[in-house]
């Protein structure tokens, strides 16, 4: 068990589930949903933020509505960590980047406008390591609430 693991009770878990579903809930609405007073909910949310359990609040955007018609997973083989990290940081097309164990060194999720854009982005990474690309057809499960372990 990690020493960073926060001690959460069922109320904390419910607060987290509600905020992961809709981070814009007012404290009043959140308190109604979890059956606690507003001051109690506010205090618990602040404690979850201070403990680093809640790291931020984000808008979930539709990439296609922003003009990115293709999402893809790019797998990179053994590569220089620093060079790939710097390229990832410079490329706004990279939605998520994971340095992983196993056959691949990196798994990237990218969003691009079209096939030509996909080729351009993948080519930049392929210059650093052997790569393979899979276009995402559908995402039946993503960004769902995560319950405490």
C-alpha cells in the first residue's frame, strides 16, 4: 500500500464520485446529494484538495467539435526519454502521454485534424523510435469516475 494513500470514508468517496461526474456542482447541491451540511462538505472538499486527492477541476471538451477529427494511440519503442519528453511537451496534439514498461517505452494519445496531420505528427515521433499507430474508432469508456481503492 502506498504511503500517499489518503484515508477516505464513504462520504469522501461519494463527494469524489459526484465531483468527477460534474465538477461544477455548487456546494449546496453537493451537500444535498451526499446528505451532509454545506460546511461539512466544504471542509471535506478542502481537505481532499489539500491532500492532493483532488488535483484540479477541468472542462471535458469534445475534440471533434474543436476540429480534431481523428484520435489515435501511438506506441513508441525504446527511445531516449529526454528527447521524447521534450517533443511531447512541445506538441499540442498530444492529449495524454504515458512512459510505460514492457515492449513499448511510450504510449501517446493524440488528436489531429486529418490523415495528413496524423502523418506529420507520427513522423516526428517515428524519427525518435520505432512506432505503431492505431486510430481510435470509438471510446465506449473514458473519463468515468474512479472510486477509492
